[in-house]
């Protein structure tokens, strides 16, 4: 165990210890996190084709938090928020962890800092047995910490360091049977720790690409002929599915994969009943982000997941990319059959909520962005105390389809505001009245929009500096220049911005006359608001940007 763990443990403040809390046994926790499952991907959520009896049971025996949001549009930052209770940008986790070279280009570390506040470490300090089985994706490769260094007693992982769940490269059927393997390990852990409180992450690989269900799994959907215009899908989904290459084949593979995942969840529920653990075990079920897009590489089959009526998909901060399942079950405590369409909760809330239910007091110096929403889990309906915030610094598949919003967003009450880092390009939606985000009401709510804009910019300005953010503000999207990123040496601020802008100007100045015309700027930036940005830099209004105006500018007027 590394020295910093010993130091950190001195700061843990625990409200109670051992297995008892106010004369009763502390609750157990199982956190089931799927990978790229859409908000509409279950029978109870209105999917017209997939059969999910176990998920339907969870919803029937627990509460569906319909306005639950993850903290990011892709896996690693979303998982970071679940485990730390903090927005991933605080840790520089802007996208998925990849190779050291790709991480460096996006100004990211190679793994989540093990010194970050971690839910399993807090629970272990309070006497819980802790385990992680399945996908990790909080960092891997040479030197990457294992889950043990984040507070897990036992682990078997994919996309991580430490004991392996299995090897996909040598077994073409590995993904198809991976959920069964994850549940096998989870069930064995429950049996071994049934006499003490436990916390388990069961993080599946499915329905993330590449999907390759077995013939037996596929047989349940043989002959399925889905309709892209099925009324169960919203307008965004209908248009999207209508462009699929082979919707019948794609939907058969996707539904078969989801149904096996569901079957394994059902097996876990049955074992909890068998062991007499169901009544004192909290299950929380969600997905790390919205469903994949079939235009991404090997995701043709994984790309038909349903967002229901929601706009956007994975990587988009529109609802379909960040609103996922929030299913919670705790018999006798969490109301059964309840659908909460009022309370807004998020992935950053998991740590303080679980700690609240477990009787673990957070150390005073360990600030979290989420809030304890255990009262909501237990039946209350209320507004949040603080808004939820998002930042996405990279491109979005389906930008031409309307899936690419500005890079900052917040949810406050019924309202969702988008803006860029300069407080411009505003969009405002009432997502309760308009969950499909079809109608921008910015012009109708100028006072509210200005109030939210100031709060969103205040949040953004409080984030740690990031070379990825500086690059986005300088170049916009659609530009990848590893050389420019390396030249900044990880720096941010005006000097780094100048380096990035200088590199952009060199590339975009096609006639090499030392100035940028509007056409050159628009072609290079690849953004719909290129003309407005150009005008901010064009100090003398002559229709051309000199090096002094573009590279030397602090951002325009």
C-alpha cells in the first residue's frame, strides 16, 4: 500500500463503525453500471422490442428516477464522477482514458489520481468489504494503479490494471459471456461476505461495441422486423434509425445482447433472495452515458440503442447523451413502483448519498460537488440545492444531425442552458416541458438566461486550467494537432493559447500571406458560428486577421 493511503486514512471521519448503525445492520450496496445503454433501452422504459424482465422487476420493486444524469458524455469521466462525487474536469478527465500519446494530446492524465476522494475507500474505512468486477476504464497501462489502490479489497477487471476478468483478444465470445462472468464474481463475493456489510461495483462491458452475441442469445430475436418509425421512438430516434444500414440485423444483435445482460441481472436478484440479503441490500442501476452511434467504427450493432424521445447520443450533452437510468431498489425503504419525474439527481450524488445511508460522515476537507439525495431515494420529491454542470471539449458524432451543442451546460430546475466558454452561443430549453430539446426559448426568457449564464461561467472559471480547454477556445472543434499540443508542454493560459493559435494560423493560411480571410478562418475552424468569432478577432473590421489580431488577442472584444 502506498504511503499516501496511510496519510489519507488519518483524515477519514467515520460516524459509526463495524456492521451496526443505530442498532441495525448497515445496508449493503451493489452498483450495476452498464456501458452505453440508452435511456429507452428497457421494457419498462417503453422499448418496443427488447425484453428485460429483470430490469422491469427492479423498476417494479424500486424507484425509477427519470431525471437522473451522468456527469459526462463518455465512460471515463462519467465513472470518475460516480466514484469521487466530483466533476471529472476537476481531475483533468475530459474524455476516455486511452494511450499515453492520446491522453497527452487531450491534456489528460493517464489515470485517475488514487489520492482523489473515493467511495470504496470511505466505505472500507467504515468496515465494509469492497469489490469491483468488470470494466474499469479509470486508467491502465504501465504504472497504472490497481483498484486496490482506490479502496477495493477484491477486483477482477477489464480495461484496467490488476487481476483480470478475462482476455477478449483470444476469445471471440468473451464479450457475449462477460456479464455472466461479472455476475459469477459478484455472487461469489456476496456469499463470502454475507455476514458483513459490503459494497460491490458490477460494471458490465455491454452493450458497448463490439457486440457479438452467441447463436443461442440471438435465437430469441430471430425474425425480428423492427420499424424505424415505431411510435415508441421519438422524432430524433425515428430519423436516426431510418438511416440505419440494416436495422433488422442491427436490432436483433443489440436486443440479444441486452437480454443476456438482463438475464444475468435476474440471476443476481435471485441469489440475493436465496441468501436472505435482498431486504438489506441497496441496488443502484445506471449506464455511464447514452447509446453509441452506428457511424462509429465497430459500433454498427451497438449503435441502435434507444434514447426514447431524447435528443443526441453518446458524446452529446443533449439529453440523450447524459440522461440515463436511475433505478434504485431497497425493499421496505425505497418505495416500490414509484416513478419520480420531478427530482433531478446525478452521478456526482452517488458518493454522498451512499455515505449518508451507510452512516459515513465525509471528512470536512473532502469537498464533493454532489449532494446527499438519500431522501429522494427514500421517497421525497424536491429540487436540487445546486445545479448540475457539464463540460465537453471535443467533437460529437452526428453534429450534422443536431447533436452538437456548445461545450458547457447546466441543469437548474426545469431549465437547461448551453453556452461556450465566453458566455456566448446560448441555448435554453425547458426540458420538463420539452425533453426532446426541440424548442429553444432563449428569446422568451432573457432574464433567466442571463442569471444562468453567469452561474455557468462562474462554475467554468473555477475549474482547473486545461490545455484541452484552451485549445478548444482557440481553434474550435474539428482540429487535431498533436504537435501543437506537445509544444505547450502541458501549459495552459495565455502562452499556451498563443502557441495553439499560432499553429492554427499556420495551417489555415492557405495562401501563406500572413493573414486569415473569413473563408480561410471558416474552413479551418469548422464551426457554425465561425463568422461571429472572426468578427471578434477582427479589431479594425477590414475582413482579414493579422497575426497580432489572432495570435496576440486575448479572445477578442
